[in-house]
C-alpha cells in the first residue's frame, strides 16, 4: 500500500494547476481543460481523504 500524505495532495494540486495555466497560455486548450479536470479530481480527492482522516 502507498502511504497517503497531505503533502502529496498539495503537490498534485500545485502541479495540476500550474499545468492548466501553462497549457492555456500556450493555447493548448484541450490539454488545459484536461489538467483542469485533474485539478478538480485532486481537490475532490484531497477533501475526501481529509474528511476520512479526520474521522
């Protein structure tokens, strides 16, 4: 099993958000939307993990 750490969720949020911005600036709109979806998935995952970790 992989140990889930808070730092991993924050790191992925930063990487995905940066990728979204970078690809949007470069005009790669499909890839920017894809990275925006990755950002949303990471945000939802972080929230769910944090909720289950708190209980």
